[in-house]
C-alpha cells in the first residue's frame, strides 16, 4: 500500500463535512494543514487501496484477499479472495484477478462472469474497459460481453480513463500514449454478431498523441490529462499541446482534482499535501477549441480570469488560431509577435511605440515592412531601431544618395566607422574615406586607397604616414617613396592623375540607367587617359558642372526655396530701402555691368589680334628660312621662333600701360607684333 494514496483519496473522496478549505486561503505550492481522524482498522495488510467512481466505497487488497468498505464509516461491505482488484465504470462494477489464468467480474457486488485469457495474466486495469496485461502486450475486454476489444502491443505501467470513457492514457516505462476509444463502433460490431478477430477490432482505438515522457502519476479532468513526470513537473495535456502548471521542488504524487475549488492536490511520501490552481473553464475552453466549436469557446472566454488570458493565447496560437490569440492576449510582447505573424503592421507599430527602449521590436517590424514592400515604414523603423546596416541596405538598393550621405554622417556620430566608410565609398567621396581612415589610425590603408582611387592625395597621405611611422621606425619611414620625389617608382602616375579626373567627371548613375552603365566595371581608365587630353577632360568637367547646376536649379525643391528666398529678399528691401536708395543702387549696378562688358570685349579683340599676328610672323619666318639658309640652320631658327612666340594664356593686359583710347585705335588686322612689343608706349 502507498500511504499517500490511502490518505489522499480519503481526503478527496470522503463526504466528511468537517473537511473544508477556503480557496482564498490557499497558495499554490504551500503545504496544507489537513485535519484527520481515526476511521478504523484493516484486517489485511493493504497492498492497494482504490475508490469506486463516486467515492462511496473503498477496496483494500492484500495477502491474496480483498475487502470493500464504506468510505465514510469504514464498515465492511463485502470481501473475497483475489490477487488484484480494480473498479469498473459503474458504481458497483469491479473485477478480481484470482490467478494468472482466471479473472472474475462482479456487478452489484455479485459475481457476473469469468474471463480465462489464453495468455498469462500478469495484471489488470479498470476503467471503461477491462484491461489485462501480459509480459509483452495488453488486451482490452468489454465489461458486458467479456469479448476482446483490441490487443495493443505495449506493456503498460498504468492506464487512466477519463470520466466519459472517450479517452484513455497508457503509460509505459519511457513514454505514454493517449488513445480515443470508439465505443459506438465497438457496440455496433458486437451487436452485428460477426466473428471477432483474434486480436480484436483495429478501429476500436485511435492514437491521438504519442509523447516520449515518463509519467509518475496522472488523472483526467474533462478531456485534459494531468500528470507528474520524473523531472518533477506538473503538466497537463490537451490535444497536441502540453502546458506546465508548476515546477515541483521534490517528488510529488498526484491525488486528484476538486472541481468546486478548481484546484489540484498532490502529496509526497511524508503526507505533505500541496495544491495548485487549475481553472476548469480553461480546460473547457481548450476542449471546445480542439473540437472546432469556436462559438462555445467564445461563450466560455468571459469566464476565464484575466491573468490566464496569455496562457489561452499561447494555446490558440499553437492550434493555428492566431487572430483569436491576438484578441485574447494581454502581454505586449506576445501581442507583438502575433501581429508580426499575421502581418498586422499597424498593430505592431502601435505596440512598438509603447516600448521606446526596445530596438529589437523596431528591427523586426522593419524586416516585415521590407518583406511586404512598405519602404517608408521600413525606413522609419530602421531609424528608430538604430539599424544602420539595414538603412545602408535600403538606401543602396533604392539608390538614394542624399539619404546615404546622411547615413554616413550619422554613422560617424555613432562610431559605426565601417558603415560610414562604405557609405562614403559608394558615394565616391574618397576625401572623407581617406580622412576616416587616417582618423582611425588606418594610414597604410588610406595610402593604398589614394593610390587606387585618389592619386592626387598620395603625397599628403605619404607625408602623414611618414610622420606616424617615425615614432616606431625611422628607417622604415624614410623608405616610403613619394611620387612627386620619385616618379620613376610610380609608372603611369601622370596617367593615373588624368584617369582620376575622368573617373570623377561624371555623376553617380541612376538605377534606371543600369543597362547602359553595367559595363563600366570593365573600363580601363589608364587606357582612356592615354587617348584623351587634359583640355577635353576639363571641358567635360565644366559641362558636367553646368548640367548639375541646371538640374539643381530646375528641381522643384530648389525652385520653391529660391522663390521663398527671393520673396523674403524683396520683402526686406521693400521694408528697409527708400525709393531714392534703390534707384542709386540700380544705376551703380548698371554702370558696373557695362564696364565689365566693355572690358571683356576689349580683351577678346586683343586676343584675336595677337593670334593673327602670331600666324603672320610664323609664315614670314618660314619663307625667309627656306630662301636664305641651309637645312642645318632650320632647327636653330625654329627654336628662336618658339622663344619669340607669345603664350596667349600667359598674356596679361594688366602688365602693360595701355590707355583706353590707344587700345580702341589699334588695327588688329595690320598690327606687327614685333613693332607693337618694341614701341615706347608699352
């Protein structure tokens, strides 16, 4: 006999009115002080003690005998011989294993029938069907007809039936199985008179769940199986869901469940009884959901306490009812996860706003927004979540250069140098790339970067590198070569300078122009630099700069800003200036403009005259050399001619003291440049 079963069942099943527990005074896991009294003695040493279904009778079995007592007054009701005793589903229905080959069933305390199995009966189990165990399998028999229902090839440790007889749990040494019993099918088959197979009816039981967990004790409440396992956990199983009620600090044995208190009771071997709350409404709600009866579940939901709503939400989520779970849940984290799974951006956004310190929520919401394609929301969430890597991906994917520049500055402020460098590099802002590398003591990398992308800055970087390296090794610092001092060590350096201008002359291409620029990666800039002059590069750069200015001026934002600025300036002038002052200023501006135009015209006329005279001088000199000198003197005369030539770009009129009247009287078509330069007026 196990003492805890004796004491526990007596407490739970007895109708003793003196035993009352107030629910408000009970704390989960706290030891209960339970009153006790002497009911009587047993004539045999009990090896088992079991109550019938309504708890009015208790059977004590031991020493090859059994005795049935009344539970309240402990009066002897009946007795007999038997190795093992089990109760059936009826109030006075039971079976006794007298030997390994004989099992006797009783009804209303009278012998009803005898079952003689064809195998050695090592044990019996009661419930909705009589189970007889052998060393390798178990057979279920019908209480009424004694016909075999089904043979199952497992060796059970214990068998638990629910009150309706619809579900049964078979526990073994390593796992337990929950089966559904098709009682109606079995009765119809027996009534049909057909021959029963030797192993019973295959459709009699249906496997609901197979769980690899060792059960210590268990019981059914409605359609919910509650059990304790070897890991000292109190769990319950509804459908395919297993929920942990409590973690026990020692080995406990499940005594039963009192519905009117909504509490489970457990005991240890020292008869220390503890209790845990389990609302029957939760079990009924979960049972209704498992049966897809959502209308019944909605009616039960208001009766469930608020502190149990999150548990219900988790159960609904596991069953696939995520919309209902979102409506039931009260925990913000759980609601946020459900909103993400349902792709409810608005709900998730509202929850994330309530938790300002949670960057993870913003990042998760940003990922979902990107998946759906809501780029504006994704950008906002990435910003609030400080996800600079995500912003880098977003801006580079959308080709947003202005936002990418802002991201680079933000990354610098946040100390995210890798994001800042990549942003500057993609923007072709190599100046800031070099500065960032130097500021972070990555001077050698800066030198190699400048050699590849910014050759005009090599000298400056090398100078910084030398200064930094002298603090470590002066000889190594002196070994660094500057291309300005050692051009022979830098082949094609001049071409690389030209290539730099070619590379920097254009704007960043737009994503829509991908087909046109996708082959730029195969460009050989050195080869291009060999085939183009610096003048062409400068002209192209000037044209590109003019195009950029025109685009900026024609953009709607700039137009709006310019209009605003002009209106503000006009308003200020109207307020601050008088009519006379405005007229004087306008006259001065017109005079300055006319003077500038006249000076530009004069410079152009002089330049034209100089160009014409240069050509005349060259032609005259070539004719004289062909008539009067030999071929050996040609090279000397050509050198002298080159020295006498005037570089138009270096010709500055400001260096000469020429009056305005003299400059106006100059005839550019007949001027002799030598006489002009040798005149006393200059």
